C-alpha cells in the first residue's frame, strides 16, 4: 500500500503540475518574448515549464509526511512494540487531497515570483524605452 501511495501521489502531483504549466505556458512565453527579444526566450520558456513541473511535483509529494506510514511514531509503553500509523482509506483520501493542495500551492508561489520578476523587468524596459525618446 505504501508504494502505491508514493506512485499515486507522484503521478498526481506531476499531472497537476503539467496541466497548470500548460495553462500558463502561453502567458509565460508572451511575457518572456516581450522581456527577452531574442530567440532565446523560447529556451527560457521551456526551462520555466520544466521548473514548474519540478516545483509542483516536489511540493506535492511530502516525503517526510508520508514517512510516518513506515516509521514508528512512538512505542507502546507496555509492550515496547512500535506503533506505525495504518494507511486506511480515509488516510488515502487525506493524502490525495494534501497532494493536490500542496502542488497547487507550490506552483502558485512559483508563478507569483515569476510574474513579480517579470513585472519588474517589464517596468525597467518601459522606463528604458521612454528615456530613449
């Protein structure tokens, strides 16, 4: 069950990341084309797409949280037996939900930083163009 959870959360985080980055890719390419007016902007667009996949996937899979299903959280004081949290159907639903939320949250932060930097670059370009006239 544990290995299934790892695979499912990885696939879900990667899938969500791909869909979100695909939805934003035209905006990202347009912004990069405006800021970087050379053909290299397509390479930066591809890199940003890849970075979104990595950020979203790594945000969605919380290894340290999932580790509780294989590592004892504490020991029973009477029998000295390790107590490991069981991976029930309710926990599956909770882990799937957490994966979706954390993936979207990681991508939202990445996009916020990207668009803030892009806005700053755009303002600097506009100011530079205005001073040339």
